C-alpha cells in the first residue's frame, strides 16, 4: 500500500520495528520461506554460537527467576489495591461496613480508589530510573514490602481523611510495579518473548481480582474479632502476607544479564548476546536529557498514551465497581456479587496467557490489541441501551451477568499494547522514558475510571457505560494509526541523522560489554568469507565470549 511494505522492510532491516495491519498474520505466523524476513528485527547484528536447546534451557530458568517472582509481586500489588472494591460490600446493611464506620458520603469512596494513582503517576519515571540503578532484584522486593505495609495501615483508618491519606501513600511504592517490571523484562526477554510473559504477568492481576472476592468473603467471618470489623481484617491479613512474600521474591529475582551470579558463564554469554542492536542493557545510559526530549517529541508517544488510557478507563471502572453493579443493578447479595465478580476475572486469567502466546507466535501486535476491544464492545452497548430505557429490556439478570465476561476481554489487549510499545523503544533511556509515559495512561485511567460509576448514577450507570463505548472506539482507531506514524518517524530520523535507529541506541550498543566479542566474531567471520571466496581451506578460530568481569573465554570452532 503506497510502498509501505517496501519501506517497512528497509527500516526493519536496520533493527527498527514498525508493525502493520496484516489480518492474516494475526491468525497464523509467516511461512517458513519468509521466516527470516519476519524475524529480521531481532536478528540484527546477532551472531549465534549456541544451540537452540541451550537458549530454551535459559528461558526456562528466566521464567522461574524473573517471570514467577514478578507475577507474585503483581498478584500481591493488585490484591492490596483492588480489595477496597470487595470490602465495600462486606456486612452490607449493618453498622460494620466500610462506608458507615468511616463516614463515607457522596463520591468519597470513588476518590478513595482514585487517589492512590496521583502519587503513582508522579513517580512512574523515577521508579524506572531507580530500578535501572538498583536492579530489579533489590528494587522490586523493596517496593513490595512497602505497599504491603501501607495496605495493612489502611485498617487503622478512623475517618474518610485517614482512608484517603493511607490510599494516597499506597501509590508511592506501587508506582514501580508495572513500569519497572515491563522495563525489567526488556533486559531479559527478546521482543518475540515479551507478549506471553506480559500476558502471564497481567494474568496475575486477574487472578488477584478473582481470588480477592473469595478471600474477602472468607475473612468476613472474622467480623468482630478483637473488636475489628471484617473490612479491617482484609487489609491487615493481605498486607502482612505481601510483606512475608517479599522475602522469597528477593531470593528468586536476578540482577542483570551482565552481573547475575545466579547464571553460569555460558548462560550469561547467551543472555547478553541473543539480543540485537537497540536492546536494553545494563551498560546503557540510565538517563539522557536529549533522549527524553526526543521521545517526548514523537507523535507515537502520545498515540500509545491515548490508546492505552482509553482502553483502561472502562476496564478499571468495571474492575472496581463490578460487585457494586451486580449488587445494585442485578440485585445479587453482597457475597454473591463478590463471587460472581471473581468468576469473571478468573476466567480472564487463561485468556491472558493464550492470547499473549498467540501474539508471540504470530509476531503480530496490532490485531491482538483491536480484536478484544471489538469482542467487548457489544456488552457495553447492551448495558448502555438498558440504561437509556431504564429497563433490562426483557433480558434476564443472568444474561446481563454473562455479558460481563465479554466486557472484561478488553483487559487482554494490555500485553499487546505494552509489547508493541516496548519493541519501538531502543535502549534503557528510551525504555525508561517511553515506558513511563505510556504507563502514565494506566495511572491516569485509574484516577478517571472509578469516577465514571458514581453512586448517584445507580443502578443504571448510563453515563459510565456510554463513555466506555466511546473510549473503546477511540482506543482502537488511535492504535490502528501506529504503523504509519512509526514509519514516518523512522524516515524523519534517516533524513536527519542517516540512520533509522536513534543515535543514542547506536551509541549504547557501541558501549555494551558484548561489543568487543561481537566485533571479534565479525572479524573472523569476515576473514572466513574472504578466505572461502578465494578458494582457501577452512579457517579455525576461537569464538570469544565475555564473562561478567569482562574477561575472554575461548571456545574452539571452525568456520568454512
């Protein structure tokens, strides 16, 4: 289309990812005949001197030492963050409810949810920079213990002001959960491996919301023990469990590929050298003002932000208010509303994994973002219609509840969005800045989302559902423009600097510890090619590896 494919091929040959609109590739991956063409972005300047089984073994180890602890972290973070939605309906009709004990009136409860994300929004970029400086091994358990302690402190609230203050400070350590983990993954996983891992990471979120309802119902039996209402026990118990789990998370996590002592020399070599040019490395500049300005000047930065925030506003609103919606609109009891809400989110957990795995299998991101939105839209349209006529329109409550499973499918678009964004950022500075800006959409959506379902709109919530329909349509349209915008940005860089890749990424690649080994290997490969062309015999060389201390280790091989 207007030369798009040809220009895209030239740009991606240099290592920049553009993406496209191929619906066929959203279903099945490219054929074997053009597999290399499909993988050219990752293979740029990568010299493979290991077997596939070695890399697979490393991946299994990374999933245990990187992915698993991050999933535990996110499970606890969302359990501590979203439990307020479940405790809001505990002991309904008695004096022991959260709202009655703390005197919450009007939209104070809505703000108790939103206020957490003011601190989170402000600290997104600093949290990424701290993670790069400290390493995920030290930074992530530290913030985990922090938000666990603050969640437990919510139980000490005596009035609305105390609740708002505790929820605000909860956002300080939680600012580093999603952005820091997304950046942390970029040190360890190739772009083609990230969607699945981010899908599993987000599945932990869904599992937390799903199990949170059952946990809250179970803890409700403690109401009155030691003079504390059950909603206080929920915060205390879940906060203390989070603090305890921070210890095993610390011992599981790794630092960086270049420095991790949990990997042997060969594993470090593979972990470092399997990435192409533009990858995120420990040796990259942590902060670069020029890079910050350049990222902020790219139109794609704001398109990612707008698409992501429009996706998340309705998703977060429903996540926090589904129990209340089921309780007030469909007249389910408090415990039943919690259980039915939990079922919606538990069903989404395997969907995250399957849909994200499919995205990595096909190496496609555009339709993996848009298709879940189109699946979810009918649910919001039906709820909007019912609200406009203030009637269920002949539909049974169980039917409207069933539509909630479709509504929650927008959540599985998130890994595709974050993977696409991560693939179009080059080096640690860009990952820190661009990732933080995109994930600011998550924080801002978490402020706005709870406000679209105020108590005064019960039971139909017409403004909230109407807004959801419009926002999801805008999200899909915005995201669909990205390949064209990214191509234009790359062409502009080429015209200005002579490279499609940002210059900062090229400089970082030159300073990476892997550079000497790669250059040495390239020297031998070039010599072998010349010798072979001249009809000579095979050249025996040594593949040069660089360990964490920078020393060279020879491994004999021959090149023909």
